[in-house]
C-alpha cells in the first residue's frame, strides 16, 4: 500500500491528483492518520487562501418549502413548524446587520418555492439590497434557468445548491419519488451558464452511505467544476421520517464530526482553490466545530444573522444553534485569532472562479 505521506504529497502538488481509492483512504483514516491529513489540508488552505476566513452573514429568509426531503426539519409534511417568510424590509434590515459586522457577503437561504410571485419577490429583494454593495449568494433551491438568470441580472453573484449526495441511488432513498437528482444536476449546469459562482455539497453520515459514495461526492464536485462547497454531517431531526426515534449520543456526535472534518480535508486536497464552508452543522456537534473545520481545510464561515425570533422555525436538524451570533461575533473573531486566522476583507470571491475567469479572458486575448 502507498504510504499516506506519498498520497498527501501528491495531493498537495496537483489538484484532482487522487484516485477514488485514495480519497476513500483519506475518508476512512483513523485518528492518528487524520491528524496528518488535517495538517496537509490546512497547509494547502493557507497556500490557496492565506490565513484568512471569509464571512457570509446567513439570512434564513423563510421556511416555507415545497420539498419533502425525508431528513429535513422544514419538509413540507412537517406540520409542527410554524411557517414564516420575511418581507423585503426585514431581509434588508437583516442584511444591514451583516454589513455592520463587516461581512462583505450575505447568503439568502429559504425553503424552496417555485412561483412567478416568488421570483418577482426575490428580484425585488435583490434590487433593494443594491445600495449595501454586498456579495450576494442565493440558496433558494431548484428553479428554471430563466429565473436563475433574472436573479443574476438583479444582483446575485453566487448560488448554493447542494446535490446532497452524488449517488442517484442514495438520493432516491432519501427523497420522495417526485424529487429528481437529475434535475438538480441540470440546475447546477444552468447556474454555470448564467455566470454564477456555483456552490454545491453533500451531507455525510447519511444512513446507507458508504465511504465509496463520499469519495465519489468529492469527484463529483470536480466534474461539475464547483467554485464553492458546503458540506455537513447529517443530524437526525425528530419530526422527520428519517430521524424519528434517533437521538445521538456523545460518541455518535464525535463520529459524525470526525467524518465531516475528513470530508472537508479530502475536498481541499482534491480541489485546492475552491471556497469551502465550515458549516453550522459542525457547530451543532461541537462548540468549536467550525474552528476545527477551518483547521481541516475550510475557509468560509457563515454566521447566522437571522433574528433569533425565527430560529426555532428554521430547525433543519435537532440541536441547530439558535443563539445570537451577532452578539457573539467578537467571540468568534477572537477564537479565530487564537488559531492564527483573521476575517478576510471584501466579498471573498471563490479563487477557483476568479482563476477560471482569468483563463477565459486570456484565451480570448490570444
Ligand atoms: N441534518 C443536516 N443537514 C441537513 N440539511 C437538511 N436537513 C438536514 C439534517 N437533518 C441540509 C441540507 C440542505 C441544507 C440547507 O441543510 O444539506 O441542503
């Protein structure tokens, strides 16, 4: 068997250098090997992104959702959640909070709604946000290419649409029959055609998921040429078909966090210059989960700027942090300084995307 050190060296030298078997080996590593893997991924993160973390203020703009994903707390069939939707003013007010905190970008996320009225509404929101001059990421589910294009024209520059799993088989086990893995992939291609920085990602520790599935997830990111990756551990929600009767004990939580960190490291080692988020779900499993995500190769944190009055209603999973991150912002900055990192100024565009744009331009000049 090739020594781990050789695999890590090969990965650091070139993007896309590892085979599926080598990715699997990274994902299956024990604690001792994982320390070396995290160190290699972190030094690559520092090489690609510096000792900087890009912040995006996360706005959970509404929990009305047409989807019925078997794992998600805001699925359509969960009658226990009170549904809400922010209006334009509330979204702008929340974006101003992010702006005041010095975050160069925001993410507007909500359950999926596909309607002409909602498309108009989001367009109105984007136009109202223009004076703040923030980088805007949308995370609003599957839409038609026309709608993606309108929102891009109105001022959005990035779009997050997790594929959830790159395995069509596993996807169909986790979703009702009318949810289409193929359409999601097509949406990712449509987003690219519209000129967005494209973000995708998966959950790990899903029931029925293998290490080979996760290795293929990482390869999938390269296949769709993703600019940004957001991943996190699956955390059961009691009011969902997949999560009912499941309560995680401390050992389960630690295992999920460990796997999620290895997945971040494998993704950095395979893709190099993309933006990778240390997701909120990491923080749900351990107080310092996001900092550990950075040390495993992530370079983006998305502090939740949503007013705490909506938090209980945006519980995608059990134990989702509901505290006031705006008040805690100085503490987060402090804990990043403690690991030698600081907040990146500006919008924190994906370097992968910027490098691609430069290549296309220089080819055009030739
Ligand atoms: N555990 C972890 N992540 C979840 N998501 C939805 N439900 C859960 C859960 N139970 C994630 C999905 C989705 C993102 C917004 O939240 O990956 O894309």
